C-alpha cells in the first residue's frame, strides 16, 4: 500500500517528469517537422537553380552559335570584297598596259583636281 499511496512531493515530481516528457516529445516533433520543411524548401531552390542554369547555358550556346555564323558570313564577305578588289586592280593594270599615255594623262588630271579640292 505504500507503493500505491504517494506523498505530495512524489506526485509533484511525477507530474514534472510527465510534463517534461510531453515537452520533449513536442520539441522532437517540431524539430522533425521543421527539418522536413527546410529539406523541401532546399529541394525546391535546388531545382529552380538547376533550371535557371540550364536556361543560361542554352542562351549562351545559342549566342555562341550566332557569333560563329556571323563570323563565317563576315569572312565570306571579306573574301568576296578582296576578290573584287583584286579583279579591279588587274583591270586597272591591264588598262595601263594597253593605254599608257591615256593612263598618265588621267593620273595627272586626277592629281591636279585632288590638289585643287584639298587646297580649299
């Protein structure tokens, strides 16, 4: 009977122990719940970062492709221009060989005209 009847101090100690156990369980549940929420948020952020990185990489690849295309087109235009310039130079040389006196007269006239324009 001594075990069944507790004195007030033992009852208070038991109540404190029970309350402490409930607080400990509630704290453990809160920590577990918070941990799950943080992990879900981290997963969401990680997924968003991966998608953003993929989009940036895609845009960079497209920009690189466009730059390569423009470079190739620019090279083609440059080559065509140089070919035309070479053709014109060949034509001018041929004209000078065929008509040397007229070529010298044209050169003198162009020089005189250019000198008059630049003096003003």
